[in-house]
C-alpha cells in the first residue's frame, strides 16, 4: 500500500463518504488512491453500456465535461464504453473524477485504461474499491461495485443501457437508496437504448441537456 500510495478509510472515519455510510450494506472500509477530500463533494454518477455507440460516447463525454465545469465530481466505473468517456470528459474539463473498481486498486482493469487512471490521479481525482489488494475482477464483484457508484452519488445519469445490463443494476440500487435517476433517450431501433427508454417510461427523469441536471440541484 505504501509503495502504491494506497490508503484505507474505515466507515468510522470522517473521510468516509457520508452518503455511502447511509446505504444498506455499506462497505466497512474502502481502499483509495488519490484525493480523499472529493469523496464528500456533490457527485454525479454517469454509467452505461460497455459496447457504446458513437452517440453514447459523445453524450457521456459532453455531459461529463459540462457537469464537471459546473462543479460536480463525476463518478463512474473505469470500464470500457460509457464509463471511459465519462471519465475522459471530466479530464478534458480539468475536473475531478472518481473511478470505482470491482477489483483491488493495485491493478487497473481493463488494462487499456491504465493511462486514463493515471490522468485521473494527476488531476487530483481518486480511484477506490472495497476489494483488498490482489483481488481479481471477478464477474460477481461488479454488481456489488455498482451499489457503491450509486451510493456515493447525488444522482445517476444513464446514457445507454441494453434491456438486461449491469447498468440497470446500478439504477435499481440508486432507486433503493433514494438517489435521482436521469436517463438519455435513444433511438428506438438501437438495442443500446432499450434500457434507457424503459427507465423513462418507469419514471426516470428524461434529460436532453446537461443544464437540466444542474437545474435539479440549484
């Protein structure tokens, strides 16, 4: 941990995210690389498909850029697709972003995002996980990881989601935790929009401009 500048924050400590402390089944402790101070700032999670369309990538990057400029900490899961572009948009804005991993933070998964992780830390962001060092990215870890993504955020923006996807697990957690859920409408002929369009039918807040999210919190 010392070699990798990794710290651990227990649920009893003041630096532990206050919103996360109050969810059902919060992690007893979290491992962190980077800036502890942003864990209790206004945070918006941006999530979506790993197999993102060009439309989804653009929307994730554009919203994260502008929401970061508006003062939000942007949070996502450092996965391929929408997560990657959510982090990238924040970096382009020179903002701060939090990546929540489903494995030990001594390893970046997927490896293609190693440079992205370095940029997050260079701009005073943070990489966190409840999993100990050496923990591998097992499939069962990611649904558990998703409760942290929603639990730390004031709201969750879903950019693209298939009919059955891990993204919808995040929104289920968000609703249980009393978080705001926003959804980007999509092409009715795209499988990547089935989940988001269904969320809107079920009452998620339809947004087409990043300003609409800012207005919710001002």
